[in-house]
């Protein structure tokens, strides 16, 4: 990360005065990232702005200070509240502090004991003496505070930033030429400033280096900035300040965020990077298939038809649209056939489900005994990729887990699992065990895999005893760096499982809206499409702030639309599809149209009330979707959206961490890539 760019941000008169470096306690109001719970409460105080300057004195966190009433306390986190003064809003600073109790040791030395349980909020104006004035030095037990030594009396500020990574094509043509790119923008800028392309900064791009390898170099420079700081001229205060860079969150689409979080991916059994929700279990598939084979063998031996199993039923899909079996899904489409779901509702009661989902799954069998008997002697049906199809019971169980209570992932646990995986790979025969551990743990470090591949390559070539082979592998590993895990774990204060917020562009617009729209178009015959085109073209969109809709384009090219197109589709669809799709499908559309305005709120007046309503909207949307057809839950995005309320509470309104501004920067990267010398990746 070029650290001089950080200095330029503070010295730029168009940017510097707008950068916020302190978190704000705004009560129930939520509109900016510095008002979110993560910056205000969760992030390590060491990574926040560590000081305030009052009456010519610098008060640092974790340094004793004296209050006006004579008490000694230790501030541990600075924040501000906006208060009215002479008709204007001005920031008023406060500190979360610990009370200090004076004690004397047995050898007569005096000191203080900090009572962490006895924390309180203190007004900054009540501080009278900072630590240097208390003891006439800024050393405690001969251990100098690094920030105080580096600052030399100047302000020390923390610059929070959004770090973004995505892959884009480097070609102007349709031919895919993958380029991985890193960008960043200050998280302390107001929303209207942060969304400008002027404030999106390029870090690196490459069509050769994988993202985590590129991140390694970025984190190395980031660590240097945190250790030594970056001197900058602050245009707002008209003085030199020492800036410490901090990554607030990692942004990107779902596959990229999974890679950053060392997650197995959307196709894995544990397909969510944030929690331990479980998808389709390969072990259960094998057991189910084995049970079905035994049942058929027993039926053949007794000349009796086997019992009905979900895996032995053939027929037609209720959805009949290819989008349900796309590569992004967890499993393929299961064809129900003669089994009819009278009520597509499921059993468990969870915080993510409305009361209507308490109804049991009702299955009615038609008069298809002959078909069942004939199919019972066939091999278990499989998807095009050769995976056994789910039975209805397996689908019900998976849906329970899909919507069930969420147990969040833990960064320390993930690092422990990655260590276990590498320790297994470094031993002879570890390659066989590796795939099972990846599936069982639900983690995968692509940076670490580079080193494991070198170990496996050596093992395949070597001929000799196991002891000699292990010795050669140990010699190879001696040449490896001390830390062979992803550089994301070196970013202080960042948990890649929790600090990769749900990206609403790809989850909602390019997710739910795209899926539903393509499904609606696929259901129409020529007459229905012509009617839909006419309705779209004649729809009055004056209130939407956009030009007249191109009905022909929206229908004919439904599979090639952009996020901008789907913004309009989401608002227009309920008015043009009302009699072209069935009732359950239309209710799902209405629920989605109700959800979208709740997500795209730029300012939230009461965060608790808003998030409660948002959770209800998500519950109702999932309720309507599962009543329409549960096969949509093959798509992980229908679960990932459940984490959105948590991320809004932590990082502010969802549009703050939406990636439209970064996505628009892809055109700049593409042009520069085309006109580069093509001799090396652009790493500056």
C-alpha cells in the first residue's frame, strides 16, 4: 500500500476536511461508518485514534490521567457526540475509561490498579492532567509508549479504510481475461464523498498473481504504516499529524470474500463464510445411496417392490429453470415427479423464520404406484454432475439448517484448523487426508496451498523409503517463510469472517432480482413475452427517476442485464407480472420489492426499530420464497442475506459498503491494462 497516498488524503483540501477519525455515539441514528457498532465498540482501541488534545495537553489511551475531582482514571477509547452550540452542531469528546485505585506494594513502591469491571464514560473537559504532567515524563517502568515517542507532541490519528478486491476482465471484448484488482477508499468520508470515483484509489492489479499473494505485499506495507506511522500535513488543523492506517472491512463479491476469509467456498458443505450453516452433506448422500441400494436388493430378492424413497422418484421439476442449478448453487435441481408438496413450509422455529413456517411439511402421494414400482428397480437418480439427488426428507433437513440459528465462525478457530491442515500436508501421505479435512473443517487457504503443492510435487517425484521422503520434505519446508498462512491474518483488528459485510449489489440485485426475473421470463411463451414487452415499454416511470424502459431489451436479454437494469426491474416487476406468474411466485416478488427499499436506506433514524423491521422483511421474503418452491435454497445467497442486519449495525447503512463505486472503477483498470506495456503486473 503506497503510504504517501495516505498523506495526500489529509493534505488534499477537497478530502482532508471531510475525513472523520473518531467514532461517534449518535444514539439510534445511523448514516455513516463511524457511527456503526464495529468502529464505536468492537474494534481494538489500540487501532483507533489514541489521543485527544485538550488545553495544550495530549491525553492518550491506556495512560493514567487526573480528573477535576481528583480521581485518577485510564481512558481506553475516545469518541464524540454532536451537540448544539450557538445554533451549530459541534463535536463534543468523551472517553470510555477505567477507574484506577492507588496501591502501595510491599517494597514501598506506589502505583495504580485498573478495575476493568468499573468502566464509565467521562466528559473530556473533566480531564485536567495528562500522564506527562503527572510524572513529568512519558515513560512508565522505562517502557515508552510508541505512539507518544513517534508523535513528538503532534496529533496521532487513525485512518479507517475500506479495502476492496475483485476480479474483472482486462479485455474490451466479451472474452474473459481475469485481472485481480485491489482498491481502497477512506471509511471516514461521508457517504456522498466516499461514493465518488475521485476518492477510490488504485492499489494493484494482475492477471497472473492470485489475490492473497498480492495481499501479502499490501499487508507488508500496511504493517510498516502501523508501526512507523505516516507523517501528513493536515489541511484541517494546519499542522503535521502522524497517521496510522487501519482496515475497517474487506469488500468484494461473495467468492472473493470467501477466499479472503480462508473459506471453503459457496459450493462447500459449510457454504457460509460467516457462520457454520450446513448445506448438503456428502457423507449423508453416500449413506442414503447405500440404504437405497440395500432396499432394492431386498426387494429384488423377495420379488416385492421397494419402499418409496426420494432418490427413486423420477418426474418433472416444479421450477423448470436452469438458473436453479447454476454453478453458484449448493446442489443441483431435484425433480419431484409424482410427489406433490401440499404446503412448502418447514418445521423449526428460529429467530430467522416467521410463525407461518411452523406448519409441517405435508407430502401427498398421487396414484402413481406403477411408476414408483418401476422406478424402484432403477439406479438412484443423479444430477448431471453425478451427485445423488436429495430425498424430500434431506431437503427438509437442509432447509431447517439453512434458516436455523446461526453459530458464527471464529478467527482463532479457523487459524487452528489451517494449522492442522498444514501439519497434515507436511507429513508423508498427507495429500490423501487433505481433501477430507477441507470438507470437514470448511476452511481453505489458497495462499497456504501454494506451499502444500510444492510439498506434494516433491513427494510425487521422490523415490525411496518413507523416512528419506519425510526428510526431503522437511528440508523443503525449511526454505519456507515462518508464516505460510494467508496474510489476511496479519491485518490487526480484522476478523475476515465477520468483517466481510454482505454485498447487496451481488446478493440482491445480481442475486434475487436476477434469479426471479430470468425465471419469470423463462415461464412465458411468445404471447406472454410480447405482452410483457408492451407493459414494460408503456409503464410510466416518471417517479422512478429514470428514462422510459426498453421492454424489448429487458425481456430478450434477461440473462445479460446489469445491476442498473435490475434496479429498475425490481421496482417495475410487480406492476407488469401480476397475471403472468402464479400466485406464490407473485407474492415472492412483492416480498422482494418490500425488502429492497429497507436495504437501500441511506439514513436510519432508529437503528433498533429499522433492523427489527428489516429482519421481519427478510423472514417474510424467505417465507414467501420457500412456499413458492424450496429449490431456490440451492442458492447460498438466500442464507447470506440473513447476516445483513448484523453488518448494518456494525458498519452502517448497507449502501456504505456496497461496491458500485469500486465496480465502476473497473473500466479505468481495463483501459490502463490494455494500454500498458504488458511486461509486468501493475503494482505500484
